[in-house]
C-alpha cells in the first residue's frame, strides 16, 4: 500500500468511514514497525495542526489503537468508537488533512478547521462549526438546539449551568484572525481578551470543585474569578500557569520560540510543560513580574518588568522597547493582518523603541525609516521592504 493511500484510509478509519476491505489492509499495513512509526507521525501531525488537543490525549489514543491491533485475532472491520472522542475534528478536515503534512513542512502554523476568513470562528467539539462577526449579535446553539452562549456587543458570553462528571461539558475552540481582538466570558465569569491570531480551547461549563483548564495558542489577557476548591489553569505549548484569582497576560504564539507570562495583579504559579504531571513545583510570581520559558529549556526565568509594554495591546496600542525589527515584523503582521516580505535583512538585528496608538502600518514603517533607511511598497495585503540602494 502506498503511503499516501495509507494516510487516506487512516483518516477514513478514524471517522468510521473505511470499508471492511480498507480496514483489513490498514491493519496489515500498520503491523510493521516502519509503518507504525509513520502512523504515529501522522497522528502527531494531526495534533500539531492547531487541533489543540494536549499530547497525552493523542498519545493515549495512539497507544490504545496499536494495542487493539496487536491483540486483535480477527481481521474483521472492528471499530474504535471508545477512542473517537480524541479525533472529533477528523470528520471536519477529511478534505484537507491529506495536505496537512505537506503544509506542516512549509509553514509553522496550520489551522485546518479555519478557512481563509476574517471572521472570528467558533467550533464545538461535537463537530458543529459556526462563523460569526464580532459586530453581530448571535445565539450559539448546538445541532440539537441547546443554547451554549450568546454574542452581544462584540462579547461571547457562556451560559452558566451546573455540570458533573456524568454530564460532560462541550469543548469549544475559538479562533481569532489576524487584525482583530475578541473577548470571551466563560461560564464561571472569567473574562479572556484574545489578541489577533490566537486560539483558545475551553469547555462551555466547568465541573464543580475541579480545576478549570483552558488551552491557549497566541496571546490573551485573563481576568480570572476566584472559585473555592477550583483553581484555574492555562496550558500552552511551553508552560502551565496555575491561577489563584488574578489578572495576567500570556503570549505563546506558535511561531515564537518563547512563552511569556506577565502578572498584573493577584498571584500565579508557573512551570514548564515538561514538568511531571501532578507535581506542585510551580514558581510563584508577584505583580509586575514576567516569567519567560523557552521550548528548548527546562528553566523558568522570572524578572521585574514594566507591565504596560505587555498589556497595552488591549487598548489598541503597540509598544516596542528595544525590540529587534524581526520581532516587530511579526507583531505588525498579526495586528494589521498583512504579510511583510523583508528583502533588507540587515535591519533584522536593529533594535527600536516606539509607541503607536491607532496608527496605520505605513506610519509605523515610515517612523522606523527615520532611524534606518529602507524602502517599502504595499500591494493589497503584502508589504515588501527593500534596501534603498538596491530597489526592486
């Protein structure tokens, strides 16, 4: 079986669409060590595509799948329905998943369930997918008509309702495109303002007396309500932040090599994602401190900072303090929803200071030009920077 066809059948199998013949071929194919590795890489690529499952869920599903294969004495078309909950998005991305591996090799960031759109996107874990404009009031319901949340005056607010382990909450994924910010109020009253190009995974309700957990990729400002016997935990690619009722900012874009947590008020504890699960080895922070974590380090660096630099984006203000141009470029691309092609690489290492409120990207680039001479042209949503001595 060719590798391409194998991947196609894996997707069909996970969503219970494979024929008995295809399933039988897949079981034989994945039995070898080489193909088992390919299968695992495929599942990992699936997880990396901004599906926002944590690694333990994907690993558990994969291990259980392989255990079923190794112990199965029959070649019949059995199903792994008990594991399908780990792959609810498969049905949504069947049409594009075959190109995901190729895209992952070319891009750092892939969002399979979010088409090219300038709308905020909400997806429920049960397969519902809804688009809505931040300026449009709307009631968010499941396919069965159950009301989950409302959008009113540009804020997504979830309906507070009791739940327990027997009545599991629905998981939600909220995606904010470049060029926009969006505010969501969770069922416990906690408010989260998402910066442009951010993704948040969270339940529609929290289980009483259990940790309230969310997953973030991008940047967000949190205002967390205090709940007795229920801590609030923010998971990201590098960090786990445990909250004790507070205001703080987390920046963890997938294309950045670091995660930064800045505490405004209250108290949080921070540890790396690689820390042993369950251990309370959090490093505590006090207001006006920043915790920095790198994907290639086990250390958590805590320093005292000017917090306004890190939270001014909430007011539409861009603040740069001794920032390299290549860092500024990423911020401008997210904030203005543009693509910047820099052909003048000498300026990447130069550092700049500046504060801009509601200014156009052209004004910001022209301001930087007064310190470092370069030329730029804009065509639609693409800006090209060139060396003025070598115009193109």
